[in-house]
C-alpha cells in the first residue's frame, strides 16, 4: 500500500498486537459514549479489519472514522505512544480515496471551501469585515515584516471577530509593523486536511503558500491554533522559510522586549490548552507566561492540563458530525474548569472559545470563557523598553 | 452466531428493553469485541463475533438482558475493561456481550465503616481518584489499572502490586449484587467485613469469570490514605542473588506494601551499575515514623544481602518500565505471551530451570529478552516470564503444548497455574492438573445449580468432561 498510509498500517497492526485499551483512559469521545468502537483501540481494530477485507467500508465505518477529535489525549495514555490520531486522519483520507463520500455534514464545508476559500459559506469579501478601520494595514509585498494571518473562523464568525481586533490592537500598541491579507487571505486547509480531502487540501496549500511566500514577509503570526498547527506541520517548507509564531508566543516576545505590559488585574484564571497548540505543537509555556505577566492575576491549573488537557470537543469535524457528543465533552471540560474556582476560563483557539462558550451557555455556567488576546487587550499598556 | 431470524427477534427485544443506543449489532461495532488481549490462534482472527453488545446502565437492564438470553438460550459474556489475557471475553459461541462500562457510579462511600459501594463498570483508576477525595484508597494497582474495572478485577481475581499490605481484590470484596442466570438478583450478604453467619457467597464470584452470574454492584473494603510513602531499590548480580534478598525481606517482620524482583533487560536508562542485572523494588506506606523505620530496617537487609542501593527516581523509572513491559511493549514486539504461575518460594529455582532449560527449548520457543525471570515478592508471590508465540499453526500448537507443560510443572511443585489473569480459554483444559476430580465435580455442580442452561460465559473457566482428570 502507498507509503502515505504508513502510519495507519503501522498503528493498526501494533495496536492489534497489544489491545490493552489504555487509550480509553482520557479519550474524550469514549468517555461520553463508552463504546469500544469509539475509542482509539476500537477504531484501530476497524481500520485493520477494513484493510484486511474483513469489514466493508460502509456508512457505519465512515461514522466511526469521523468520531475522533484527533486530539491526541489518548496518546498520552498509550504506553507504546502509538500515533492514533495520525492513523485516523490517514484512514479518513484512505476512505475518501477509495470512493467513499464525505459525511453529509462535512460535504457542506468542502463545498464552501471550493466555492469561497473558507468553510463557513461566506463570500471572499466578508473576510475583511472584521478589520474595518484597519485598512491601512493592508500588507505591502516586500515591505511588511510581519503577516497577521487571521484564519477563517476568527475572520468570519461574527461572535469571534473581537479576537483579531484585539490582537491587532495589541500589535499596534506594541508598535509592531504588521500587515493583513484581508480578502486575499485563503484558508490554511486545516478543516479539509482533518476530514481527509487530500485533493482540496493540496490545492489550498499550494495557493496559500504561494501567496504567503510572494508577500515577502519574514514572520507570520496567527491566533488560530488550527492554522498554526497546519502551517507549521502540514506546510513542510513554510516553517523553514519564515518565523512562524502563535499569538501567545508573539505576545510573550512583545512583553519580553518591553513593547507591551499589563495593568494590575485581579482575576482568577484557568487556562485550557487547545489540542492543536498543546499536544500537537507543544506550545504550553507561552500562554501561561503571558498570563503571569499580568500583575495580581492568579493562574490556577485544572486537574488535567498541558499534555493531559481534555479536548474541548470542537475538533476534527466532530462538532459538525456529532454535535451532542461534542457538547458533552465540552461540558465535561467546563466542569473541570469550574472546579478550580476560577472566574475566567481562558483559551487561545477559536474552536475552543466557540465550543466552550456554547457549553457554558447551555448549562448556565457562571464561568466566563475568554480568548486570550481579547482578555489582554482590555488591560494592555504600551511598554517602556526591555524587561 | 445465532439464526438470522432469531437474531432479528432478539434485537427487537433488546432494543425494547434497553433502548436503541445501548444495543450494538452492526459488524463494524462488534469488531473490537471479537477478542480480549489473549493471543488466540492465528486462524481464529475475526472468527468469533458476538451477536450483540449491550451497554446496560442499571441492574434492571441487566436483568432484562439476562431474561431475553435465558428465553432463547443465548450465551451471555459479561465484560469490564476488556483487558483480560486469557480469552475469557472471546465470544466463542457468539451471544450477547454485556458491557458493564456504563454502570460506573459510586453509590456510597462510608468513611466510618471503611467501605465503598460501586457499580461494576468503574475503572480502578477512576475509583482510586474518587476515593482519594474522601481521604481513602482501595489500594488495587496493576498493569491494567487505567482500564480494568472493579467488576472485571473481581471476576478475574485480579492481582495487585500492593498485595502484601492490602491484599488483592479478593480480600477487598465485602458484599456483591449479582444477576443470576434465571434473572433473579442475589445480594450475597450485608456490607460487613466479617461475619460468622451464612456461606460467603461473595467469594464464589471472585474469579468466576462471568460463568455464574453478572456482578452489578460491589461493596469493597477501603483504607485511609497513608501519611507517608517510600520505596527502596536494590540491584543484584543476578535473579538468584536478588531472590536471596527477597527471602530475607519476607522473613522479616516488616509488612511492606509490595515487592517486585525483575530483570533489567537492555534498558540502559535504569541507572543500574553495569554488572547488576536484577532490580528489587519494595514499596512502603504508613505513618511517617513507621515508614522511616521500616525503610531503615529493610535497607540493612538489602545491603547485607549484597545489594547495591539505587535512588527513588531510578525506582520510579524501573517501575514505569515494568508497566511498559506488561502493557505497551506488547505493541512493539512480535506476538508474545506470559507465564504468571504461583510457585512456592523454595521451588522457584527448580521451576525456572525446567521452564527455560527443558520445556521452552523443546518447543522451539524464544524468551523475550530481559523477561525470563520475575517475581512478585510477598505472600501472593507470582513468578512471571514472557515468551514469543511462534508463527504459524504449528507454532501455535507448540506454544499451547508448552503452556500446558508449564501448568503441569507449576502445579506439580505445589503451586497454581495462574496467580493473576484467570483461566478463560488459555488454561481451561489444564485445570485438571491443579484440581482433583472431586474439586472439579463440585465446581461443575455449582455451575449447573446457578446456570442450568449454561448461558453464562459458556466454554470458559471449567474444563469439559473429557479433559478434566489430569492429576
């Protein structure tokens, strides 16, 4: 079989040799449904059976393949450290390439990406709406040093547009030279990569990489954890060509360089590690470091944080395909945050903000769900030189 | 698999009783339930599908399932975490797997009386976390701790690393609720640790492997969390030198939590001196004064027995490495399996010499490097080793014969075939080495009385009549 499915073959065979099921400990989807099939071990058994011709890749197999959040929490519990998420992502691609139709819930996203270059059925021109008043920030090829790559969800979801505005404000305050692609910004392709549409992902990646490279920027900053993971790990050459930073890493830099500081703020905050930012790209310290730069802020860790953080339930197309399970996972995470006694649940990913905010509304939680840049923009001041 | 027409009828009845989401019947959904972690024959892969998997949440849903199975004489296989290593969960006759993982509630924590009552599907890890919030502990720790359920541990008579001080799960069970094969609910007795009244029915279900009924509630003895914990590690030249130290520690008056003696294998990260091949780890818990004194006392014994002491961090690393060997490393190796016989201390050398010098070479089997010798030190001593299962049908036959000879040897030396993982399919036909005809007749009489239709996990645990008398 094609070497691009190597991980899927390896993981399903190795898992079958062991079958201990330790992955179930911590798998957010298994925790909600408690069916073996909806666990990495069970899914690996299904993958192996399909590859061996024991099971047909039918509708149920498709549903099983798309029941994974690709969050990698299970890999922390797997003693052999099998890359179950990569195997599942490959399996999705395998199924699509073998002629299976995407789930109807995902077909809508794919169609939108083909037509508009974003998964949210918004015209290309809508991408610049969030940035009204920032028109002078249009990227100038060859001149702009830092590209603020906003990403589809922050740019197009009206409930989240405060975030890119907040990060822009922080960059302005820090006196940074940055530019925006506005309506010319294209989806990074994270959504289609995770749901297995290789053809469309490659198309988006090629075009996107071309636009970024031609802009001549030296640094790319994004506040979206999904975009960050995709640009860093799935655009193999881009990360070598320019400095690629998540907003949290960038803000730490601004604070260290003395370009930004924060007013005293008495808040009890707990931080939720987004899977793409945490386990996938191992950015654990930057968000905590920037929060610790806020005088009087108390940062309280949840029982499961950093590598062991539970997924919010919003990833890898699961929220679209399994909304009820996704919400249960989000509520479980929210409850964990509530138990810390914090007043604010902070995170740094549009999907985590969306999913956890929806969960908080659904259960009437008193906990305020906040995006990091939005929170910091309220209390930021211009810095006075290096610390 | 049952007749397709009957299958439709049974599905309808199960769905009516439990609701659609708690009944699995599509092939893809059944796939992960075709095997536990037992190495069944290579030609048996994907051969044994259950007809259904049900996921009850209450005792009455278990009763309803048992009622339907009884009416149609369909096998029932109770399941917990699914990590069993002897094939007790393999649906060799099809039937209904009763997965108890949705029955995971903690029903009562009694701090004054030191017990907890739970549904059977809670994992040992979840239960320990819950109890810790009350300042209590069950103290059952094993390789499958993250996934093994209380019901599964009881049904398998599971082992615990903390056996010397706290015993195994068998010592923790105070009372059980069990759905019997005729659908009635049996409460084995009051929630008391000690009584001199009725038969101790709860013990009948310890290690019964789901062949007598389905456990739906368990009351377990718990202990207050210790004030202090510590661990000692000593390295030895070889297993036999380490065994000498273990004998001395066992002969002392110290009640340590548990001790493990094992080969270090090729793991250079252990921090062991280069000429030392074996590590002996001993855990202690109690009041801080008690632990300090015990550690001091045992440290002297270890050193007198020519041990070279290691640090706490090294000990933690070695213990983690040990977990890796018995869990995740299985994914990284060729198919392998284990011996976990209970062997009297004074016959251990004889046992191992015969296993590795006679039985294993005769059948062309290779040991897993670094896993030839191992011992759980204490009253519940268990000798463990790992070996590769040879490839092909002939290899499988050789492996089966070798396992049978190891069983015969362990019992001939006055021990037991398995001190940990139960019987299932793996040891079923060898039980006649360990038990007399009268003992097996008695077991079958109990089985027939409680399960006259033989629907409770049929074909497991007890040997069929033809292979019974092997002593």
